[in-house]
C-alpha cells in the first residue's frame, strides 16, 4: 500500500535547500562587499567573525524562505485554479497524482547546494526544476482531461505566470527609476 503523504515534507525541504544555497551565495557576496567598503572591520568590533556570518546566513535564510514559500503558495493556487477551470475531476484525483512531483524540486534544491559559487547556476537549476515540474504536471493531468482542457491549462499557466513576472519586473524598474531620478546628481 502506497502512502500518499510519504512525500508531503518534500516541499518544505525544497524551500529550505534553495533558500540555504541562495543564502550562502548572497552571504559570500555581502561579506566581500562589506570588506571592500571597509564596514566589515568595524562590525568585527561588536561581533566575532563567525557571529557576523551566522547572523547574515540566518537573516538571509529567513528572507529567502519567505520568498520561496510565497512562490509555492502562488504556484499551488495557480495550479488548482487551472484544474478548477479546465478539469472535470471533482474528487481531487489530479491533485493526488501531481503530489509526488515535489521530488523534482527536492532534487533541484539538493543540486543547487553544489552550485554555491554561482547565482546563475542556482537560478538555472531552479528554472530547470520548474520546467521539468511543469512538464510533469501537464503529463500527469493529461490522462484525465481532454486535449482542449490540457491546452487551456497550459495557456492559463503561461498567461498568469508571465503576467505576474512582467508586473513585478515593471514595478521593480519603476521603483529603480524613481530612486535614480531622486538622487542629487
């Protein structure tokens, strides 16, 4: 008998692994930046070297954990909305089928720890895990849906995610431009 809750802790572990890899990479960059700016030596008067690194890792881990947890919440909502709109399954069998896909992100998080020295590597691993999970998601739900339903799910996912990412990018550019414009140069 297969227990459907066997992999229920994988999303948490995936979030922790990706958060840890990004936290370590950002911490290394921050330490280098603080050293170049001359701030690090002043910080060592109040904290030990290990204390500074531990505090930075803890704060960054919490920050990235919140970002990835929010992304997972949004992704789950979008997945379930797409199933609500395009699936004829009212019992939740599709959700049971895609639950084991969290293994993909878990493996991606574990591999991301091997790419600690590259933001690009960590980002590429995350994007690769996302693409593989999306293919897995579509493959698993396609057996219980019509062709039009599968196309609807794919279209819905692409439109919603591209709208969200474009909106966030637009807001980031607007904030950046307003900050730059307000500087007395």
